[in-house]
C-alpha cells in the first residue's frame, strides 16, 4: 500500500483550510496511483476532534496525530523531528505540503535531513505511467513550466495555496485517527515563540478576500485606481492588479495577481481593463465567479468569465459605484 501524505497545517490550534486544498490534490493523485491511500499528518496541541474528522470527510483515509505541548506553536526543529520520525516509521511514497511560510520552512529543512528531493511551489501534480510523481512549477522567471521527477523517496513537494479548491465534505467517508507518540524534549525545541503580531497595514489581502476587484492597463493611469479602490470598498473586497500596472508603478507588488504574483480563488473576481494573458489567468482562473469589463469583445479574459461586459470601464464602473452607494444609503 502506497501512502500519499498531506501536511495538515495548523494555525491558532485549528486545521488551516489550505489542508483541504491539498486533499483535492491528493484525491486526484490517489485516483492515478494504484494501491494508494491518503494520510494527513497533523501536529499540535489539543486540536479539536472535529478537525481530524473533517480531514477524513474531505478525503484522508488516515490521520496521524501527534499531540505535544512543544508542538503548540509552529517551530521548525520539533516539527521536523516529528515529521522525520513519522516518515521513517510509515515510509510514505509522496508528501505534499502547502507553499505557505510553514510549508516552505518545514519541507526544505526536512528534505535536507532525509537527503531526498523537494520541488517547491508547484502549480500542478500528476502521476506518470511508472507511478512517479510529476511536479510542475513555473521556472526561469515564469517563462516556462518545468515538470520535475524525483528519483529519491519520499517524493516531496509544496503546492501553491489557492491553486485549487478545497475538497468537499463527504459525510459518508470513514477513516482512522492514529495517535502517534513521539518523544520530544526541551532540547528539541531551542526556539520559543513569544508573541504573534499581525500585519495591520493591509485590512484584507487579495489572497484572503472573498471578493477581489482587479485593475489592468485599461484603467489608464495611476490616479484612476481610485475607482477600483472605491468599488472594492463598497463590495467589502480587496484590490488586485495585473503585472502591467505593477510594473508601471500604478500600484504595489503585493496586489499583483498571476504567475509571478499571488494566486487567488475568491468567490467573485472582477477584472477591470485586463486582457486575460495566460500569466494573469494562472493566478485567478479558479475563482468561483469571474466578471470582466473590457472594451474589446475579443479579449481573452471573456473566455474564462461567467459574466462579461463589453464596454468602457470608465463609463460602467462609475454607474456601478453610484448604484452600490445608493443601495448602501437605503440600508
Ligand atoms: C514571466 C512572466 C510572468 C508574468 N507574470 C504575470 C503576473 O503574475 N500577472 C499578470 O497580470 N501578468 C503577468 N505577466 C504579464 C502578462 O504577460 C501581461 O503582459 C499582463 O498580464 C497584461 O496586463 P493587462 O491585462 O493589464 O494589460 P493589457 O494586456 O495591455 O490589457 C489591457 C486591456 O484593457 C482593455 N481596455 C483598455 N482600455 C479600456 C477601457 N477604457 N475600458 C475597458 N477595457 C479597456 C484592453 O482592451 C485590454 O484588453 C507576466 C509575463 C511574463 C513574461
């Protein structure tokens, strides 16, 4: 039996949603890898049972759970020690983790100690005919997509958060939670977390927002971004952008959506004056509903849009803002 592992990241003592995205990937791999099962590796302190069950209902056949006071907060040394011990004990074939700060810290640290290969920041995973993991990621500044095979075991990869949707809950699914005892001493945790300070400069980031309103070159000039901000504010969303306008200095890099920017999958993505280049689509095409306003009826963005408005955004957006402001005043 080959085990496909996902690293179920924990934040503030709860399983982070990104773990359920990894289960979508793992379910796909399981369908292609004969005789395989999915296991989730969960570490922390007093993680609610409901979260372990949710991992099962969303696709895990097993949950390896390690509970220890020294695992209360993510610190790479004890986390890696536990992960290595589990790997040596259960010998998984594949391990995928999110390309978040945790995943990007834990996986390289662990891969070096195990002397095994790791592909970081994958956007695609597949299985070849021989049962090897195919790991696809942008390379050479995003100009090519490279597919990588690892000759060592386990095969390890981190996957871009928001590059797929979370696996849905299936109430009928069953699995087992295996509590594993791994001994840890204070010496295994030389670094202590004292405090966590949230960045308060950005109210909602593009990756966290349910609604993203993005502007592209069609906005015309930096000053016109104020209509993008106003529309986002009225909808309670965040402001995104194409790389073109970031390169022009109309807006800063953290707003950039796409291959060399952020990957987002909000409930609603509104593209204003964005042509829909392949690099932009790579960062937003999994959004639930895509709305585009573009004056060119042949713009690529309309190919992925659920709702398209062919028109001048400088005429359409002010009307939208006016209507939304009127609605807000009525409430
Ligand atoms: C390695 C690499 C990585 C890249 N990474 C990214 C990335 O992460 N994100 C990204 O976005 N791009 C990325 N790009 C750049 C990408 O190829 C495009 O150049 C870029 O996305 C174009 O941005 P745009 O759609 O704003 O501009 P354009 O392609 O110029 O499109 C502007 C659109 O606005 C429309 N328009 C103009 N005026 C109006 C108006 N008044 N009303 C309505 N519509 C109007 C036009 O019809 C047009 O469709 C990358 C490129 C490379 C080579």
